[in-house]
C-alpha cells in the first residue's frame, strides 16, 4: 500500500518509478511507463540483486531507492516467539540492507538517494512493540551508517511514520 502510494507521488512529480513487490502479480500498473517487478523476496540478497539489475535495464539508471518493504506484528517480549523477532528483522531490516547493497552501484553512478522507511515506534517502543521496534531501530542505524559511508556520493535519509492508515491497521 505505502509503496504503491509513493510510486504514484513520484510518478506524478515526473519521475519513472519501478515498483518491486513481494507478491507475484502486482496490482494494475500506475501507467504504461511504470515497470512493476513482482515475486521478489528482498530478504534474499540474490533476488534483490536481480531485481535491481532488471530495474536498471528497464530505464538505464537508478536515481533513488525507497526502502518501503516491511511489516508489523504485535507481540510482547515475554510472549513473542523468536520466530516473530526473526520475521520482523527479515522484513524490516534485512530487506533494506539487501536492496541498498544491490542498488548501490547504480546509485553511485547517478549520485542518487536512498530513503528508508523507519518508524516513529522505534524511537519509543510501546508495550507489544518489542520485535517490531527493534527491527525498525535496525533500519534507523542502517540509515545512519549508510549516510556516513556514502557522504558526498549518495544521499541517505529516513522517514519515521507512525500508524499508517491501512485496512489491516483499521481492522
């Protein structure tokens, strides 16, 4: 939901987004010039590399990467199984690491930008936010490290939204 919305805004601003999605068949295209690449598991470094190569081949450049992949699961520290911690780390932190590493050669060519979607809830975790907040804090620290490592070569920033207005969150 958030990725598609960001893609629409970017497209309306005149850029050509390439949407990379975990689902095999992404929803209807935003426009004829918008490429959607479905069935990509960004928790897999090889899949992330293949998707970035495909994105680069589609338009000859990658100017920006929006690391939007992620998710939320409520669970207290005492009750959340280690599998939940690992899942939150994989879909929130590992996807951002893999996508950033895979896009980096192309972003360096373009003096590009990385925008990571962190979370306001990682700044002060509430009850039941432990696995999620820890994984999003990983995104925050990844952002800081990349910003220092790529200073003067690639701009790296993060946005920290709070609760997103999605059907799942409303339910």
